[in-house]
């Protein structure tokens, strides 16, 4: 068994580009009054924001354009996998 360390077996059109990405990491704590229940905290925050938007016409925290952009990125991330599956290429290990 041979371990392939580079995608040399891929056709030229499917080769993966590489780049260095800056890694950003943040954290936050669930408020004490929520009893450290993450689901409860996030659900309450979501519905409070939704209420403010529907009743008081406050802007949504995520705009439609931001959602479209995120979906486009997710779809782009899945595209090479779909292309490889469609071509019938199998990974070699």
C-alpha cells in the first residue's frame, strides 16, 4: 500500500489550489442566567431578534445578501467533491 502525498493522480482540471489562510478564533460564554444552556440561549436570542424585526422593523442581523454569499461559498466548497464523484475517480491510498 502506498500513501499518495499529493493529488498527482487527479486530472489537471481537478487539481486543488493551495493557499495559506489566516486562522481567526474567538469565543463567548453563555450568560449565567441561561444556566449554561447553549440551545436555550441561542433560541432566545434568535426569537428576540426575529420579534424585533417583525414588530419594530429592526434590521435583521444577517442580511439577505450575506446569506446568499455564505450559501455561494458553501456550494463552491462542495463543487470539487461533486466533480470528482461524477468523473468516477477514486482516491488512492
